[in-house]
C-alpha cells in the first residue's frame, strides 16, 4: 500500500541497527561530523553566556522568582506522572511490565513523582538533563534496573571526534566516564552544533534576572538603613573668605540664639548631605520587577496571572487545568518518549510500544457535569447515557435506554402538500 514494501524480519532488524551517527563508532564517511570534529575540544561544559551553569544554579537557590516558576511547573509534572500508561504494539494498555515497575520505583530513594520533579528542575534551569540507567544482569539482561537524575550543572560531555561525537559523560571533578549506553538525555534544541547540551531558558531571561537581583539588593539596602535616611558630613571650606575662628564663634552665637532652639541656622563649617536608601518615588524598580517576572513567565510558558494569583485564576481547578495543559502534560510526554527510546535500545521487545499520559483520567481536564449534560441533551441521548457520563447508576428500565426526543420533533419525509398551497 502507498508504495511501501513489506520487508522480512531479518532485514527489518538490520534497518533498526543502521548507523545513525551520534552514538556510533562507524562514522568515517560522515562529512558533517568530520567538518565539526575539529571544533569539539573533548570534555567541556556548555558555554552559556552571560551565565555559567554555576550561576544558573545560584539563581535557582537565591531568586524566589526563578525558584517559584520552575518548581510550580516541576510539581505539576510530578503530579501528571501518575497518569503515564504503557501500550503495546496493538494499542492495548499493559497492566504489568518491568517498565511500569521501573517508573513506580526509579531507585531506592525516589518515587516517580519526586523523580519527575528532579528531572524537570534540571531541564527547566539548564535546558538539558541526563539520566543514568544501568542495566540488570543475568536472565533479565537488557532491562534497566534503576534510574538516577544527574544534576546538570555537574555534567561534562566527552567526544571521540567524528568517530563517536558523543562518547559519554563525566561528572565534573571526577575521572569516571559513563557510557552513553547507560545514559539518556532530554534537552531543548541548541543552535550550537558543537555542544550536546540544551538551551537554557534562564540564560534567555538573564537580563531580566539581573533587573530583579539588582532591584532586590537596592531595596534591601534601603531597608537596612531604615528606609530613607540622611547622613551629614563635613565639607572643605573653599570659600577663601579668611574668617577668623573668633568671628565664626560670634556668628554662630548670633544665628543660634534661644529663640531658634532646635532650628539651627548656621554651622561652623560647610556640610554635605548624603541620602541613603530610596524615597518612595524612586522605588519604581518594583514595576520593573513585574516586567522581568512577566518575561520569565513567558519563556517558561507560564501565565503571569498564575504567578501573581490574580482573580482570573482564583479558581484552583482552572489554574491547575492551565498548568497541566500548557506545561505538565507535554513535558511528561517528552520524558516518556525519551525514556522509551532509551529502553528500546536495550530491550528490542519494546518496539512499537507507547508510553504517554492518559488525559482521560485527569479529572481537572474534564468538562463540567452541566456542560456534559447540556451537550448530551442536544444530541438526544438517553437517560442512561447521561447518567453513565456523570458516574450515576443506570436504570433497569426500557424507557431509560431510548433517545430523549424533544416534543414537536417529527421524523419522516414530511407533509405531502406544500404549506404555501391554498387549500
């Protein structure tokens, strides 16, 4: 059909094992990798500018805006993970499988929810995340026994030139190399083809993060100094008038008499007044904060209304629905695709399987019961169809299974006479 020939299973296996490039060691004739191999200088971290990976890590630890946005999405991804389901090549749901066991219990410390939270925090901050998944041995060889999220700020890549552009990863500060056979990555596309890391959204928002950071430090300085305060310091007398000290004494007594107590009119020498902190009119930086946070929310596809908790999202269900649809479900499916692709390399029996979020089981995505019933009434559904749709028990009566036809509706070919014809 459509010009596609059916190939034998043996030939199909050969096609599946065909050299593709990045992870193989048979790239002698790969012109592209040969061209860029000279630009790959072995192990290195992604050259993020203007932020280093360490600086990105610190922005997460020190900036409430970054921490809040990233964790808000991460926790939603963790919640959606419980709806990941496995289908076989025939499209049937699989209830028992070693892949499901691995998901439920990735390692002896993490459950799936916590694992997905860690997965996204790294991916959201750095644009990439590496998962270490060693295989079992013995009769279960080919199955992954456990998974670990490797903090992205500690990961370096190792290249073997065009022969094996991505040879493995090395934990920063160590000499142990982990083969790509036991590691899979999730990453956002990077325009730098000599780097195998992703593109960080934090770097894209770096200018705005700088605005937030400087503004917060400025306000903190003002508060530390009691808000707006003035400090008075002496100033050099460069008037050149040559007034003698005794004359200054007479002038000070004249101007500062009892009638002007607490209202000093003159001092013995010139002074300077320095303002510490910011007057309220100078604190327009707060508005700049909002613009910066808006930009931060934009790069993470998070409605800024959710960040500020405005009236539009005071309904918790609507807020959760928004974050699920825009972030959590697509991200959980991305994790599932990357994981299954990695597992297929180890266990060939997984060919044709699918791992994805079953959105039908997510209650917050369902329409309101009143909307469902109104649509079913328009479709003339039966009483039992309506009761089943909202989870009620069915009636064991014949009339309950018949369509609900509104009064005045007639079926057939209509009248045999023209309604405009004069009788």
